[in-house]
């Protein structure tokens, strides 16, 4: 039986229609690839709470989690990734806290 990991992601859209994406850090799986901000849901944590936490950790912003846009499960090796993407409003200027500096075009 495959292990399932629940993952959440934020789709942050500006008024001009541009969407914020992040580049995965060097030294991590899929380094250099683009992704929506978010991450794993921890044990005992709800999906919305996890997404708010991830936004604080990754971008130093607060987020208002909106409607679910899509949810899909993908097999990656021996794991099943259950990914839920939600529309999210942001409060604050995103800062790339994990790699330093301000996120471009915010």
C-alpha cells in the first residue's frame, strides 16, 4: 500500500492577472522547477491552517484561503501526493524567507 502525503498550495493572483510562483531551492528534489507556494499538511493540522502556516514560513505573508481550485493525486515513486490548490488573497509583500531577498514582481 502506498503512503499518501497531503499537500496544499496557494494560487495568489494580482489585480493585473499575474500569478505568484516560486522556484524550488538548489539541493532539493526538483531543484529549479517552478511551484505554487505551499507544502505538506502536518499531523493534526487542517488544510487551511497548513496553507496559512506555509505562507508565513515561505513568504512571510498572511493569507486568506478561498475556494478550492483543483485537487488531484499523483504517484511519485512509492508515494501518492494528494495536492489541493486554493485561491488565496495575500496580505503583505512576499519575501523569499528561505533563500533571502524580496520576491520579484510583487
